[in-house]
C-alpha cells in the first residue's frame, strides 16, 4: 500500500502536468504582452471558444466510445450554409430563396439545422453500431459527402453566384453579437449546453451506458446494456450539438462559403484530448472538455495577439496536441 | 558451467529441478521438476491449473522462474525470452494458435527469421524451404496460401511444422491434439516418432489417457504446482495416473452447507449453441435453493453453456423452461429482465470497467431502478453501492476508488454485488473464485451458499474440483461440448470414495 500512495501522488502530478504546461504558455504570453489580460480579450476568447466548444461537447461522447468524428467541420459547413441561405435579408436582391419575401421565424432554420445534423450523425453512428466499421473510416467518407453537398448547395444559387452566402438577416446576426445580462449570447449557449451535457453524462442511464460501452464493450453487453442503441444515441446527441453550433456559427461569421467549418473537427477533437478525454474510450469529463477548449482557444488567440507568424502557430498547435496525447497515454500505460 | 569434462554425455537432455514461480496471490509452481531423456517422449500430466503450462513457459522464457535450476545437456540455462529459447534448441507448440491470420503459410513459418538476400526477403528460398519442411512431414499444403483459410486442425499441424523447422533438440507440445482429427493425430504421432529417432526429446502435455499410454515413454504427474511422480508409462495404469493427478489433501476449508434444494426453477432441454465452439444437446434441471456445479477440462465448453443460457451466445436449438414458461433469453437485456445474472470468467476482459469507480461498477446493471424520470437518483445509487460494500465487506478506501485499484477478490465481490442488486433468481457464475486469495474465496463461498439459502438457483463453473465438491449440491460434468453426466452429493461425491476420479473420468469421456 505504501507504493500505492506514492504512485498516486505521481499519478496526480501526471494528471495535471498538461494544465501546468498550458498555463505556463499563457503566462509567457502575458509576460510578453500584459495587455493580453484585458476583459475584452477574455470575452473574445470565450466567444471564440463557444461554437467549437459546443462541437467538442458532441464529439467528446463519440471519443468516450473509443471512436472519433472527422465529419464535424464539413457537416457544420453544410448545415450553416442551409441556415444562412434561409436567413438572408429579404431585401437582398440575389438571395438564395427569392421566394422568401417575408422574414421567416428563426426557429425554422434552427430546427432544420438540428434535423440535418442529427440525421447525418445518426448515419455515422449506424456505420459504427450496425456495420461495425471504425468511426474514423465512416466519418472519413461522410465528411467528403458533406463537403460535396455543401459545395453543390452553395454553387446552385439562383442568381448564378457561387460566392459565400452573406447579407444575413439582422435578427440572425444579433444572436452572435448580442448579449444577455452583459454576457454574450454565444457564451450563454456554450454554458447551458455544457450543463446539459454534464447532466446527460452523469445523471442519466444513457450517459452511464455510454461510459460502459466505451470502457468495456463486452462487460457492458453482459451487464444488459444495449450497445447498438447506446452508440446510435451518442452520435445523435453529437448531431444535436453540431446542429446548434452550426446555426450559431453562421450568425457569428456572417458569411458562409464552401470553406466554412474546415478543420473545425481538429479543434474540437484537440479540445477534448487536452481536456483529458481518452482515445482508449471510457474516460472523460465535461468540465475537462470545457477547460480544454478554452485553453486551446486562449493559446490560439494569444499567439495571434502576439503576432506570431501564422505558420509557426500551426507548428505550435500541432506540437501541443502531440504533447497532450503523449501525456494522456502515460496515465493508462500498463506497467510491466 | 563446466563442459562434460569426462567426455560422457549427461544422462538427461533436460533437467528442471526445484522450479518455483508465484503470481500475485497464487503459487503456481512449488518445487516442480521434470527430467527429459534424449530421444524419448515424456508425457506431462495434471489437472487444469496443475502448473504444466506454467512449467513449460518457464523453460521457454515466457515466464521467468523465481528460483530453481534448468539444465540442458548438463549446462545451466535461463532463457530470457522465446527467441532466446528457440536460438538454443527449444521449440514449443502452444495451446493457443499464435498465427498472423492474413499472411500466408510461409511468412508465418519463418516469421522472425526470414531468409534474406542482399537485405531483402528471399521469397524463392522461403518457398523452397517451406516446401521442404512440409514435404518432410508429409503435410500437403500450399505455402503461398493465406493461413487463415485453413481449418483449425490444419493450422495446428502447421504450428507443429514450424516448431519442427527450428531443428530443436527439445520440442514441447502443449495439448496439440485438442483440435486434431483421428487421422491427424496418427500423422502427428508418426512425426513425433521420427523426431525421437533423430534424438529429439519431446515433452507432451495432454489430457487424453489413451494417447499418453500409446505414445509416451515416461510420464510425469503434477498437482497444485508440485511434482508428484515420474514413472515409466508402461509401468502405470490409467487409473493410477488419474489417482496421482487428483489425490490431494482437502486442506481448503469450506463453509457449512445449509441450503436446501426445492422445486425446479429452470429446465434446459437439448440446448445447442449456434456458432462454434459451443455446447451441444445439453439437458438438465436447475432447482431453487440449489448450487449446481459445472465441471470439465479446458475446452469442455462450460463457459459456452452458461453464455448460451444467458443469451450472449446465439442458440441453435433447444428450450428453456423457466418458472413453468418457455423463455428465449435472446440477449443479455432480456435475460436480466427474466431474472438471470451472469458473472463472467474473464473478470478483467468482460467483467469490470477498470477506469470507472466502485459506484459505477456496482450499479451499471441496475440503473433502471434509480431513474426518476430521465434523471438518476444519486442518493439511491450511492445508497445501494454502500449496501453492497457493507453486506459483502468489500475492502475499498471509498466508493469513488477506481475498481482497477482493488484486489481481485474485492473486484469479484463488486461484480457479484452488481448482480445481487438486480435481484436475480438464477445466478450463472463462471469461475467465481479464479485468481482470488484463500480468505476471499471463503467469503465468496459463503455468499454463494447464502444466495442458495434465499431460494435462488446458482450454477457455477469451476476448474477446481475440491471447490465443486465442497459447496455444490450436484455437479454437471461437461466433456468436449456435451454433457457427460450429473453427479449427486452424497451419492457420487461429498465424502464418497474416489469422487475426484469419478469426475475426471466423466470429464474425459468424449475427448
């Protein structure tokens, strides 16, 4: 037992090494330019972290199943394009749907985004649960399909334009620029969805089953967990998050083109990994995901703020992900 | 070590003496020994878990022995790993097939020692060499075909060919005939005799008495990790060998039995599984308040029988009549609803969720009971967990401890507790005391008997005969997928003479 307590102190240190390193990076940024620590910057960081954070809340469940989702970014692009096309200003001459002459209720495109993303994600889930494909492969294929659909959709504008969809309705844009009680709406959305995900993960049978399937599929099956249903459910919940995130992202960037959403899956997955969601499955916390996304965004923003060469930023972010996973894996390596 | 100074070769090709090996909680080998002569076939016998495979793995460098000496041709050796052993003239065919299924025969045969030409693999030479090895052994198989396309018995023969191709001085065969057809067994025996005449020493592990009598020159019997005897095979009868294998002192203590079997709870009629390996045409009745043991050798399909009843393996034919009604148990969810519970054999692989805490591991099969609308009641979850920790005296620092940090015995208690929470009527326990220390075993026995006393029916697979004899009311003996018989306490075992021999004989009936 003595060795037990000793190694558990080591294990605890190991648990926090990553956060320590990341905070050191942030401190370096602050030391170089103390202005980084302004309220404006902090709000900006949280705002930027929010849409990707919502994506991460979805993909995290799939990673807990020992899977992954490469289709997140392209699916967001497709869904945001649909939302934007429905919510262009009715006064804008070359709008996607000239037939829409009166502003439509926001709830309509919002629900369309959700149905689209839940359906698409359920398709990925079907590939994993029923066809027993690795989700890496399923989503590698489906992200291309999503991208193709998105391009066709955007290039089919009645006006003949193939440009990004812009001139969006003010009510829509205001969602992203507005705030409630002084806090931007986007941050509210991220916070509420994080709380919802926390409850789903920790307080429902579905959440427990998700961890059971991810932690030990065979033991889950023996324990009476319906593995197929659980996998499908996790993908559909992820789809719900993607749908909401895509709607918000369209409002945030105010112009949706074929490049919208590109590589978002990488930021979402990186946020999860930095937050301690293990690719081996069965391990992860919502709090970790939220912190992981915020830290990642803070570093992204910080590097940008310091004016670091944008290519060098890629290198730093890439190294970060590798370090994150290397440390994550150390926790679970079985010592022989 | 000194060379043979007097020029005479040592009497034994291989001398293993006083070998000891412990695993956490278990002493697997306790002064084990084996002496193998040149050009002879030496049978190594013993029950499941007697330490035969462990002893051979210590020779082969898979395990490192704790103490003792191994001499090969008079020189002390200690192989660090299988490659080391192979390089020094020891080859082994394992009980399980270790093959790369999607590669071809010759690549499997020369894996780890491909013939090279200018740094690249010399495929032509590899083909010729393979052809030669297979021709020598009269094995008619195309070296270029993918190994996974062959039957298990053909693959077994290829493993044997691979071992032979090392030109080893010592060849260890660990239950090589378990999947072979009669013709192939004859073929194998021809190969073995041929190798013997070339002065190779063969260690032959098998449960099949008739084979041992036919092929071996000497036989060594092991029991509970200890060496029991070495005899010339022609001087001992099958019965004497069995007696040496099972005749142990009953040192293990069992709690007093106080359960009384009642009415029939479950009738299993002609149950056969769908996908191999599986059980075939098994019929029996399980009573309330009864502990029904399931005995058998490795490969008797005892686990498969339980899994088929529980619905995690598909049923081909047969009926389950439970509480007077036909039921199907098509999957584990349905079985659990019907009041079944199953504790699996491989606790780590299919029992625990290692990186989850005690709460999660205790309550995962019973979550429906804690739902208030869609939300789980944390109070009930924690309450039930504490109830299990208290009533089964699980030793854990807290409810939030990860289960992987508990001892095997305490993990097993948590899993039993997981099922007790679902209030089952039928408990299917597969090797419930495997890898658990003696004290915890006693507690598990008490638990099992208490459950029977409460009127539940317990069906328990075990490879430890004293345990079955100690706590079961009846013992169902499986042999090669079929039921060889059901023994009754007080008639066939339980203070009856030659009880273990009776079980062993039935277990070997269809092999």
